[in-house]
């Protein structure tokens, strides 16, 4: 038996010296260490040995197995090193003194507008929050005063998932979490709630020049004592004038949203056609930009805030449409086209 072990070691050494690639090496590994390999085959003869001899021989076979595995591992490392060296040597020589012709990447126009809005609202004391794209029915609807079977649910076609959750159809889905997060500081320390939470939204609807099934919004809330609609208008006009670097003509129209009362639609004069009418504004001269209003008392109550003591406003700013107006993009579908040549023309200094 000992002679068999010695012979196997010699055979392995000779074979490893001849191996030139990893494929052949793996064949050797199987031939020695596989279920039907030479080392495993040694164990079949143990039944002819006494208990004492079997114990001693089993120990030697295990030592042999460890030796074979180590030798193959070392050979593997050697062959891999040779392959890397061969690949490096075959690479074309590069002259590092040759001037580079680099094309710089760029941010997406919606990203540029979002960052600018975040900076503006931070300067006005707002915190910037993040929120998941997958939410529960409670977060997206019930916490916002939209119970099951409420007709307002028919205003938007929602993407539901098999587990009962959904892709958020509005950034308002974060409102309840924000009110609960900062409500204690408001109640105990009189620190107003000021927060914005930008994010991607999804609605299963037909696309046209001003509608997409994937779009970006930025929700904002402010809650304190004696907050009124005039506060809402001030913050929105300040933000728009900073984004466009000029006064923007806006209008408020009555709007129905279960989570605000009263509710409004804030429109801006279409900057693509100058208010004369085009496909982007459906030839009305106005573009719907921001559903908004005073937070409904039931929504405040659901967030743990006493509506008898505090009031607040909320808005859902359309970042996608804001980007269209800022950069003169006539068709909203261009923003999701993935056309890098087209999208790379936008910069944060425009």
C-alpha cells in the first residue's frame, strides 16, 4: 500500500510538469481527486487490512490527498500567472505622452433641475429627504385621506405588485412618514416642519408630448402655527424665479385632491411657446406644474399632529415638466429616450 502512495506522488509530479493549461490541469485533478480518481481508489483496498493497519493507512491517504490538492493549487496559481503575463505582453503598447481626447459625461437635465431646486429649498430652511419607489397602499393612499374604493383612486392608474405593494404614483406617499418623523420636534420644541422629498413616480397611462408613465416629482411640506396659502405662493414663486432667473407668470386654479383642503393647481405660463399655445401645453398657453394646497386636517391627524393647533401646505412639483420649461424640451418623451448625444447638451449653467 505504501508503495502505491509513493508511485502516485511520482506520477503526479511527472504529469504536473507536462501541464501547460488550466483545462488539462483540471483533468488531472479529476483523475486523482475525483470520485473515481486514483487517490480515492486507494481506499477500496482498506477492507483487506486489519483495524490498526486501516487506521494508519487512512491517515496516509488523507495526507496524500492534501499533498495532491496543494500541488494542483500551486500549479493553478502558476498557470494563471503565466496567462496574465501572456495577456499583458500581447497588449498594444500605449504611449502615455499622447494627448488624450476625452469626452466628458454630463448630468441628466432632470438631475440638474432637481439639484438646483434642492439647493434653493435648503437655503429656505427645508431638509431634503429620500423615499422608496415601492410603497404600501397605506402610504400612497390611506394615510392621505384616500380610503379603499375612494373615487380619487380612479384619477390615476397605479402599478400594483404581486405582493400587494405598488410603485408610488405620487411623491405624496412620503407625507405621512415625514409628518411622523418631524412632528415630535414641532410639538415639543416649536420647530416648523420644512421638508422636500424628490423622487420618481409611475402611472400606467398613455404617453404624449406632456405625459409619461415614468416621471419625477418633488413633494414639499411645511407645517407650523398659522401657515396659510400666502406662504405656499411665496415659496413657490421664490423657487421658480430662482430656477428661471426671472419672474414667472403663474396662476392658481381650484383643484381636488383628497389630501389637501383647499386644493389648487399651480400653472406657469408655457415658456416654450411664450404662452401662445403649443403641443407641450396642449395649445392652452399654460402648463400644469404643481398640484398643491393646505394639508387636510385628517392627513395631519394621521401623522400625529393636532389640526386644531397646526396648519400646513403641501405641493407636488413636477420636476420633469420643470426641466422641459427650463431647457425648452418640447416632448417629455425625449427625457427618457436615452439619447446621450441629445441629453449631454444640458448643463447646470444654462
